[in-house]
C-alpha cells in the first residue's frame, strides 16, 4: 500500500494518474518514474549537445571557420 503524506506529491501523482489513464496512484507513480528513467538514459550529455549546436551554427555560417589560433597569436591579441 502506497502512503503519500506530502500534499504536493499526491497532487502530482493524481495529475499523472488522470492524464495517463493509470488505474491508481501506485501505477501512476510507477509510470512516471519509468518515463523519467528512460528520459534520463536517452538524454545527450552536455558536451554532445553543445557540439551539435556548434555544428549547426557553423553549417549556417557564410564563411568557413578559421583554424585554431596558435599560442603566439593568442598572446598577441592581449598585447594590442
């Protein structure tokens, strides 16, 4: 038997139950947790998300990206 003492958690569980058609609160919570675990497992790591955004932005650029600066070139930018 599931006992929910926190009113906000109960309200959230009831909302999931109504919207998902779950037969009871336990099934609704189980479904919500399963979906959250699946979402977390499928989520791309931040590094991959940033790389995808960078690639998309570079694809839209009207000129090719410049090669990386050398250490001397970076230092020269600071001395101007």
